[in-house]
C-alpha cells in the first residue's frame, strides 16, 4: 500500500510485490518477493519491480534443486545458493541501470524473499534477501523479532532441521552450482556486486505460528510503537487467518510519525 507521504506528494509506491508458484504437486515452491526502491530517486518503483522480476526468474530456473535442498534440510547449500541468486539478481539490476544511463546507486532496491514448499509434510521456511525490513513470528500470542543478523545463518539448529550433513569438515560449502551459466557482462567495467550484506534464515514452522515478512514501512513502526504489534497479535491470534480485506485493513493501521509505503506477507501455519 502507498504511504501517506507518497500519497500527499502524488508519487507512486516505491515498493513492489511478487508472488509466484514454480513446479507442480508436492515438488512446487512458492516464492514471495518484495522490494523497495531507493528513497527520493526517480524510477525507484521501476527498480523495485525489476529486481522482483530477476529474482523470480532465478528461483524459477533453480526450482528443482531448491526443492530438493529444502526437503533434505540442507541449510548451508540453501544459504550459499540463494546468496548467489540474490547477488546475480541485484547485479542484473545494476547492469540495467548502466544500460539506461542511470546511476546504479540510485537505480537500486532492497529485496526480501520467503521461499515456501508446497509439500505439507515439509515445514521448512526460508527467508533471504538484502536491505532493511522486518521478519517477525507470532507464537502463543507473543511476537518475536527474528530478523537474521547480516551474513549469518540465523536460528540455531532445531529438531527436525539440519539432521543431514550439510557442511564439509572445513565448514559451510561456500558455493553451489544451480546449473545457471554466468554470461559475460556487456558493460565495461562490469557492474560491481551489491553492497548490501546478505541475510538468511531457515527454520521449522510449528502449527499455530504466524510468520510476517514486511518492508521497512511496516517494520519501523512495528519495532518502534509497541501498540502496533500488540494490536496485530490480538487480531491475528484466532485459530483461522483473517480474510483478505481484514488483513489489508490490519496491515495499514496508522501509526503517528510513520508514513512510508508498506508491503506485508503473512503465513499462517495450519
């Protein structure tokens, strides 16, 4: 949704949202990607939409391998592979800026993604991306901020996850080949790698959990105004999730002093 500031100035949303399903049956994956373009720059909304497009293509092409790694709980392989796909998608965004004659620092966007298996027997939930925003979990009526530290595999080992060996004796596998060739860059010098640190979290969902991923427009008031998470905890602690209209109304609850765009996606665990 467009924030009050953008609405007042007549500007488009800087946020973009993509949901996509890749594959069929229990092997399918659901990707939810959201991006926020750089503040106070022309074309911010186009950059956000473009990086969602690139990450969607990358995940779609790698769907079979990603689904295997999620079902086998190969945490280190997922981290390294998704890091590579994210870097490549943001690199393509920088290449697009160069092609359009734009400053790559301005034609830029933060990116946050959830990767969910269609198989109901697989309860692994994977978050990855770069840039500000929020990742929160509602469990037993209490919210917990589970935003992972940058550059780390957040969330310690839990029962049912990581039971299979996913590391070499030297530690995490640093690279993973999804079978996607890296074409030479047509731009000289080639656009540099993204400067934002990578965030990753893989965990096992419990029945009754609600997982919320959002852009900074909602994450900031969520962290800064205790009444907002308390209000949403009351609204979202029912045995069944709210309808779409109720979810939209809850997500746009106004908080004084916060007027940025908001994008939110929530997963209710049966």
